[in-house]
C-alpha cells in the first residue's frame, strides 16, 4: 500500500513562504516521544535533528562530535540512534534509524529531517513537485 501526503506550508529563514515535503512522524526514545513534522530530504545522507529536540528525548549525545556540512553551513554534530514511526490510515511502520544531532544556536527552518540512510531504504519514495505530494510505498525491507 501507499501512504500519500500533501506538501505543507513552510517559511524559510528569510521569511519566504512556500510548500515543502513534510510528513508527520513520531520520534521516540525510552519513555519520551515527540510528534513532529519532518522534512523529506533526498539530499541528506542521514536523518537529522536539532539538539534541543534530542535533549528533550534523552538521546545519548556523548559520541564523538564531528563537523557536518549542510545548507546552513558547517555545524558540529554527533550520530546516535532513535526510533521513528510513520503512519497513515491502516499503514504503520516503526524503525530504529541513525540520526545526526546538530548543535547550533541558530534554529533551522526544518528542525527534523528524514534522510536517505535508514529511512529512504525502507520505502519507494515519490516526491511529486507538480502535484505537491509525497508518496511512500513500503518496499518490504525490515
């Protein structure tokens, strides 16, 4: 089956409004959870989360910090793991994925994003810009 999502209204740091491919997901770790719209980002090697959210979830942030480069420029980060749940209608999927926690005092316009490693490899993903829709079809991989 396929889960279909519509793009959501969003604004860039400069205030420009547009629609972007966000999906509602639930991140959870131990007994803490966060329901959040996450940007589907085919240009991201790995999913990412602002450290403020990671701290609220109690993620292990003691790993080696490295410099990460993205649209916002260089930022320190650490890789850890988190559970993510995505569902729509009767479709429901939960995975543990690697996530890069970003340490920056500047807030990102997408505080969480879903990248290729650990997420894209579980679905056939269609980002239909002309229709402003996202389609996620589970590919049967655990």
